[in-house]
């Protein structure tokens, strides 16, 4: 079982206190140019790449390309979590706070959408 880190408790509260994983990331295997950007749950319960161990959920960052990959609950059977809630919280809380997503909108903006334009065309003919 993975202990939820303080980072996990802050950004993905639906994780609770511990998370199961069948395929956690071996933090010690992360090599340059990759780094652990955030560890939300780990065997050691800390968000520290230097502590080593296993982690899941975790976000990795490529320092060369500035790309990110999120690994969320590589599990099956009794280790399942509510991935929908976890991913939603990851996006709304962590990605937004880190400035990786800006201008997050919760409603659809119909202006200049094909369906809106088509509706306007049909309404005038």
C-alpha cells in the first residue's frame, strides 16, 4: 500500500490516507532528463524523489521538452480508486496551481463553434 503524501492530501483529497497499486513507479529508476514533479502517494509517504521507493499516483516531468506525464492508479481488483475523482482533482488543483493549465473554463463557450454557426445559418433560411 502507498501512503498518501502531504502533496496528495492537498491536491487529490479523494485519495484518502492510503492507495493500493499493482504497478507503481520505481522512483529510483527515474533518469535524466526526467524528474518526479509530484508524488501523491508512495511507500514511504513522502513527496521526495531522493527518498526512493515506489509511487502511484505520480507526475513525471521531462526537463528537456518540458513535457509531463501523470500516472494515476496503475491498479486492478481491490486496489482501484475513483480515477475520475482523482484525475479531476489533479487537473483542477495541481495542474492549475502549477500554471500548467490556464484559462480553465467550466462552461462551454458557444461563440464561433460550428454547431452555433450552423444553427444561425439554418435559422435564417
